[in-house]
C-alpha cells in the first residue's frame, strides 16, 4: 500500500503571505505510460464535504483560484497558496489515485491565520 | 448537475446494526465508482471502500474489511454502507464520493452523514 505523508501537520501564515505544504508518497505515483502523476489535493473546511482543488499533481479544477498551485513529480509534491486569504483556513490533504481503489489520503495539514 | 444525497444523522447504541445511503443523480450511475470516506472526530479522511455499481465490483481498505459492507441498488441509484454491529469507535462523519479522478473527471461528494454510537 502507498503511504502518503504530509508536512507540516499544521501551519499559521499571515494574510497575504505564502503557505507551502509538502506531501511525500512511499512509492512513485508517476505512471510512465502517460507521464501523469496520480496525485490530487483537497481542501476540507469545517461543516462541508472535502473539495477537490488539484488533480494530476498540478491541474487546478474549474473555479479554483489561481493562488492555489501544485507541483512535484514521482514521490515529492507541494501545494502552494501564494497569498493566503481568510477563506483558505481549512485542512488540506494530498491523495494518491495511482493504485487500484480504494486509495489513500495524507494525514492532513491544518492551515490557520497567524 | 451531479448530486449525491446522503441519508440523515443517526444515533445508535453499541451492538446495533445500521445502513446509511447515498443516492446519486445527474450522471450515469452504473458506470462510476462510488466510495465511502470516514472522518472520525478530530481526525483525517480515510477511504473505507468503493463500489462500481454496474459490475458490483466492491473493494475495501484493509482497516475496514469485515467490519462494514458496501452495496448498491442500480434500480434506485443508491449506494449503501452497512454495519452489522456498531462500536463506539464507529462514531464519525461518513461521506460518499463519486470519483472520476482516473478519467480526469474530478469527483462529487455527498453532504455527509453523522453517525453517533453511544450507550
């Protein structure tokens, strides 16, 4: 089974500043035949279901603000919020969908306002 | 518009059985994976299992195999999550999710069902 490990577990960032979350997978999620990373990022706000932000490691979903970006390949990935807004307070999860389902989430990173 | 509507909150006693539901609309029900995700109080998201209704192909995460049953009724476009004997540790929010990630189609989530197990 692929294990997803995020860091840090929580971070506090001032409004307008950058937030960076790291995600490492225990094995590569890069599928060589199509050169795609089977890695997604989710935002989970209290009282709401999780929301898909990014798929294929770096493709923003429709309607997701461009301050959210994903990068990385293979086993190391990053979610960056370039200018933190109050509405971005949430828990963020990385998620691999490389293996046959069901898949695996990282343990989550809590983002707060400093 | 894709919608997943889950059944309402439940309060149960340890040892009781329970079946919660997730009704899909706005997409081809039989040809999409639908999974269940658990969030225990103060904890992260965990995949429990997933089903492909058109083939009744059902798969479970190791931590949940044998403790829950996932099923589907394609005639009423509904997927179920069932417990034969609840434990206090089953207290959690449960989400169903239609996933098209591998096809590049994103996903859609139900609103969540809160299950409370307490004596």
